[in-house]
């Protein structure tokens, strides 16, 4: 008999890594109008694992076991309902006959077909008839294994709002007969932007988790990088400048993960990180993809952010960081995206170049932002500026607000230590 907590942890891992693959394959079989049926089959397969594994033991290859269960469930559904339900036009004819039914269901479960179906799913979720917010919510839910609460936190909204967006998106797919395919011609570029934005949100959730015990959710970041690689490796997509830029950004950031915390899990600021812990192999991949991204003349948000990350990676030690160049890049970024979070990060670079006093005046202009009012990073950043100016009473006030708002215990621990240093 296997330990239930170990099984629950494994199933959670498989849900994050495998559910998007299974939903994509099943959607190709059932048709995009039956996407909710595909999700139900995957959910039932995961429940089977929770039921069976405690007594039968965890299989040698849990992923293959799940795919087999999902395929068998799909087989049963098609056999039972083939005259009651409309399935994928591409496969409908083959699903009608007992002779072709099982071979037809076996083919989509090959590795290459699974990869291709994930790409199809990305673009189906991002059809222009679906609102942008609903597109991203749908891709995070179906392909990336995000829960409703996680999506709500990523959008800074309520779970009810996200549920409504998902319902509307699925309804649009059914009503408009949106095909399960990669678009051709001009359509592909516009929909690619939303796909990349969704994957970037996925990476950010792993880079700085909104819930749970861990500051970094490595497997979430790895999944985001894997999805971008699927796009980068597909010959159908011609202009991949933004794809390579996003891949570079994620790889460069991920290359520094191991240095962000000490052995006890405490947060380490950039200044105190041990740079020998950087993953220089992954960093080189990031530099290479950043270079590949400059083949086109366009400059996206990902190009600028990746270049900022490259400056941090290339600095041999913290004091050699080229903050002037980083500030120039933030000035360019603000022209594309002047969101409060970008302006907050620009203020940090400004403090390094022009001093904390100048940066504080910049923060004052952001204080009324509804997004930053509830974000601990605003107050923790402000506190660091006050500490630099020896305004410790102001720093303590800001730190107390930051501690109240910080979502993770590791973050609260770090802030509590900073508060102690101000006494």
C-alpha cells in the first residue's frame, strides 16, 4: 500500500504536467466543441489514480498509466455515444466503425501527435472571437493546469469572474464552430501574441508563486519553457522573434533560481546571491536565444525584459551590474508598457543610478495605484529606499504593511528580518 500524501503529491504533479497534453489529445478526438468532455475525462482519470494507487501501488510509469486510462475512457464514451454525439469532423468517420475505432484512438497518443495537439490547443484557445482575458484564462486552465484560484490571482480578480470567462470562452468555441487547428497566414501572428502572454503568466506564477510554501515552483517554470520550445520548434510559424525573446527571458531568469534562496529556504537579495550557483548552461541557452530573437527588426516587451535579465546574468558580481543600461531599457519598456509593476521595477533601477531619494518621489506617483496598494512589493521596495536614507521609522511602517500583504511565509520571514534590522 502506498502513502496517500505521496500519491496526492504525485497526482498534483501529473495534473500540472500531463493534463494539458491529455486534454489536447482528447479535444482533437472529441472536437473543440466537446472540450469540456475532454476535461472531464482527464479529471476522471486523475481520480482513478487517487482511488487505485493506494491499494495497487504507484505504477512504474505513472504518466503512461494515466494516458492509457484516459484513452480507455474515451474509447468507452465513443462506443457508447457514437450515434448520440457529434465528434471531431477529422475523425468522425473512423470513430463510427468498430474496426477503425481503437486504431484511430491509438494514433493521437503518439509523442509527436501529442506535441502537435498542444500547439493546436494553444491557438484554439486564442481564437479572435474569444475576448483576450478569456483566451488567457482558457489556455491557463486547459493547457497549463492552472486552478481557478491561481488564475484569479494572476488576473487579480475573483474566482467567480474567472469561471464566467471560462464558460463564455467554451460557449464561443461551440457556437462559432472554432476548429482545433493552427491558423494560417496573418491570423497566426496575432494569436501568437496571446499564446505567449499566457505562457509568460504561467512562468511568472512559478517564478514568484502566489500561494503555497515555496517561493519558486520549478516545475511550473519548466513547463512554461517546454511550451515555448514547442512553438519555437514548429516549422509552421515563420516569425519567431518574440518566441525566442520570451524563451531567452525565461531561461535567463531560471538560470539564477538556485541562488535566490539559501539552504534553509530564506530569500537572498541579488546583492547577497552566490553567483557560482547560477546554471551557466541554461544561461548560455538564454543568451543564444536572445541573439536569435534579434533577427527581425521588431522589439517586444520580451526583448527588453530578456536584455535586462542578460545584464544581471553577465555581471560577474553585484557591484559591477550595469544599472545605467538597465534604467535605459526600463525607459524604453515604459513606452510599451507603463503598468504600475513596470514602473515599480524602474524605480529600483532609478535608485541605483540616481539615489533612493529620487526613487521615493517616483513611488509617490504610484501610491494611488489600486494594484500596488495591495502588493507587498511596493511597500518592501519603499522600505529599502528609506533604509538607504537612514529613515528607519518610515522603513518600519512600510515593512509592517508589506508583512501583512506578503502571500508566502518565506517572504514574511525575509521582511520580518528586515524589520528587526531597522530597530
